C-alpha cells in the first residue's frame, strides 16, 4: 500500500476520531467511575471485547487461513485483561499491544513477508488500524498517568 496524500488524510481523520473517542471514554471514566481502580477494571473488561471484533472480520474478510492467529491473539488479550483486573501494567500492555496488532493488520502484507505468510492475517477496513492505535494509545497513556493499582487502593482502605 502506497501512502498517497488522500490516503494519508483518511488515516489522519480516523486517528483523530480514535483520539476523540478515547477522550470521551476518559471523560466518562472520570464522571461516572470516579476512582482509578474502577477505571482500570472497566478498561480491563473492555479489552477482550475490542479483541473479539476480529471474529467477524475473519469470517467476512479472510480466506479462513488466519483463524488460528486471530484466536491466539484474542486469547492473549483475554489473559492480559484478567491480569489487568489486578495489575494496571497488564491493561496498559494489552491496549498498546492491541493498537500495534491493528497496525500490523493495516500494513501491506509485502512489508511483513519476512514475519507472516501473506493471507495469515485478517484484512480489516481501511484506516481501522489508525483509529485503534489512537484510541488504544490514549487509553494506555491515561492508565499510566492515573497510576493507582489494586494494592495502592487497598492500602488506602486500611
């Protein structure tokens, strides 16, 4: 995929939408959830849901070869989400990993031919990777800035 000016503009628009969606989600967290531990657990619970979006993508946009790769990735994101209920860093790694996973799908298969055999990754809608990287990256940064983990919250309760 050659990045032309119109294509770059589309990626910029989708990345902006992802960033604004993340800012809306962060505002929701601050208004409704009120504490950092609830925000951490909410985002941990959301991580597997955003990972399973690849199931319909794989069903409709792939030739079936990519199922094993996608299911392994989903399992990894679920494991990070479960760990993220207790360890903030696991949620951060999960969101950054998901954003990068989406960008890898967005890249031209020829660029990744040393890593993946073409067709082993599911095709995604145009600029979906840009949207997800912006959203996931902003959520990961927010979780890093908030800095409260389960153990710190429990210490405050004593």
